[in-house]
């Protein structure tokens, strides 16, 4: 019984840490969006997107409103978005999206994780060319005719559509568009009365690296350590 309790306790804390990380990431997205275009989501597509994503991870409405209020206040934190590029062990390409108020601190932490996990921090552009920067929308598939919707969205920049899962492991309909077509697709979905569970930019690898055993564990360790850093928003890689 004691062992079962410990496992449940560990799982509970893992879920709490995951939720806290999600809330922190979206809070920074809100701050960046508000700084760029103000606190009215009707006139700020980036803020509207951040609020949608907050709903997707069950972030309470009062926390969203508090984040907007903070971003509008005198004591707001100014975040800068920086993409870091590097390699994990065994040649696995890694991209790290960060939101930071102190780039010197952030690059030091990112470099430290690479060094501790036998990876290496690279220069800008040396890794990202191996990925496609796409807009990704995830919809609740219930009540949707996927084939009909696919045809309707072609004029809004649709690149591909398929089945997938969200951060809560729930089934979703995944829509991908080129980076420059993100706003076009966002507008198209709104016109159809469809509110995505999440809508974000992602780096999709063009080629995958297959590893197994200890080699795979080494890479996963680096990715996990990187995701734990407070300034890190997302980590993308080409490990199969």
C-alpha cells in the first residue's frame, strides 16, 4: 500500500508541475501579446490566441485576467522571445523557444543544460533550417466533418490536416499552415464559428533521427532538463 501511495503522490506532483509550467508559459505569452498590441483581445489576435490556449490547458479565468492586468500595470515584466539552437547527443537537432527578461541569464542556463547532457549550443540559423516553422491549430473533432472542413479551409492556407492529441492526451483535429498563413487561418476558423483548443507556432522537423536504448535516454534526459528551465517556453527536436 505504501508503494502505491508513493507512486500516486509522485504522479500527482508531476501533473501539478506540468500544469504550473503550462500556466507560466501562457502567462508570458499574454504579457508579450499585451505589450505588443494592448489588452483588448477583440483588437489583439495574439492575445486572443493566448486566451484560447489558456482555455485549452484549463487555466482559470481569474488567472488569465490577472495576467492581463499585470501586463498592463506599471510593474509589468518585459519579456523578450529568443530562439536557441543546438544539438543533443547523437546528432539530434534541438530548438528552444524562450521568453526572458534577462537574456544573459537565459543563455547561460541553456548552455549549462547542453554541457551537462553532452550536447552543444549552436549559432543562430545552424539548426533551424532543418525544421519548418508552421502554424498549428487543434480543434475538438466532435460534430465536425473532417473531409468537408478540409476543403473549406484550403482557401485559408491549409497545408495539411489530420488526427492527433493535445497536451491533455485528448483526441483533436490538427490543422497545419505555413507560418505566414497563420492569421488567414485564424480568421477563417473564427468566421466558421470554430474556436481552436489551442493555436500555436511549432517547429516541425523535416527529417527524424531514430535512436534506442541508452542513446535515446541520453537525448530524452537533455530535453526534460531543458523543459524544466523557467525561461524555456517550448522545446522542439527531431528525435523519432
